[in-house]
C-alpha cells in the first residue's frame, strides 16, 4: 500500500483554493505579498517559512514538527 504524505505546501494550496478568496485579499489579510501567493499557487516558486507561518495562521492551521522516534545504538 502506497501512502503519500501531504506536504505543508499541499495543505496551504488547498486552503487557499477552498477559501475562494482572491490572492490579493489573502495577501492583504495574511500579510504576504500577493505576487508571492500567485507564484506559489502556479508552482513558479516556493514560499518562505515565514510566509507559510503567516498563511497557516490566517487559515487557522498549525505547523507542527513531525514526531520522530529516537534510534538507539546497539552494542
């Protein structure tokens, strides 16, 4: 079974589309340049972590670190 993980970019893009808001409005309300939002949505460029945090906050999303299990050395 192939399990694909959704990336932060995928989740943010989905939130942008689902909002139905124009990129200009999202940019103004989230504090992110609208051109950056447009380029991100087209796949021309990625966004910075700061921009991702602002967009996530605007859409009520939380960016959480991935939980990992620590490996111990045997021997």
